[in-house]
């Protein structure tokens, strides 16, 4: 079975040429098409939200730097996926051994160099998949708002509201309603499962 993701929006040579010429709408189309793919590649590495955002930013930066060298626009998705994985892997390796908070090591406790429990990894992946499947069923502006919150966790209210095309004063109440709706949808799923 192939892991090919069906293309909902075709990125062709004209789109790439438009991006290279500075066309913001063409760039937005490329980002809209591939952002979920880049996000999935990065989050599979178990990075924190901030590190995942850094890895995503790195992957998009590499695309900007190398877009002129890509001859087959149909391969941009694969190129971005691989690049995002490399960026995430690089960040994870760089951060290994870093401890943001000095936790005391318990004598006889779990070996901190032991690989993570595979069962927990499967459960976490399943939970994430269920969350994003639920988000995809939501109506706008909730779907876009929640995607944007996840992709840009450090962005400010004015920046997020601007990207969503809404007044900054509406962002907070809308976010609250969307999160409440998501919470209730997930609760219903849990009780019916």
C-alpha cells in the first residue's frame, strides 16, 4: 500500500513560476496544499510545539531557498516531507540531553536513555489522529483557526486574527467557542466509543 497523499490542489510549473515571481496568492496555494503534510512529518518526531514550529519554518525556508532547483512540481510534496523530517530530526538530535527543567533522577527509576514505550507512542499517535480528524469535520472559521493555532503557537492575537481575516477583538471569543465545540465533539466521541 502506498503512502501517497491525494492532491486536492495541483501545483504545476505555472504555480511555481508565479511563486518565484513573488505572487503571494501562488505561495498561499502552495502553503495551503502542503502545510498539513509538513505538520504531520514534523509532529511524528514528538517535538514540543515550539520545536515543531521551528522545524516547519525550517522546511518552508529550505523550499524558498531551493524552489528554483525543483524541476518536477509533482515532487514538491515528497521533497517537503523529506526536508521537514530532516529538520525535525536535526532539532530532536540537537535537543537530546537538554533538560529545560532539572528533574531529580529517582534511584532505581526508569532509565532515561531507554526508548519510549511503543504502546504509549501508538496511543498518542491515535489520539492525535482522532483530534485532527475531528478538527477536519468542523466548519469554518473553527477549522482554520485551530490549524493556525497549532501551526503557529507563538503567534500573537493580532497576527492570527489578521491571517484569519477577522478583527483582533473577535479572535478570543471565536477561539473560545471553537475550543468548546472541539471539546464537546471529542467528549461525544469518547462516550459513544
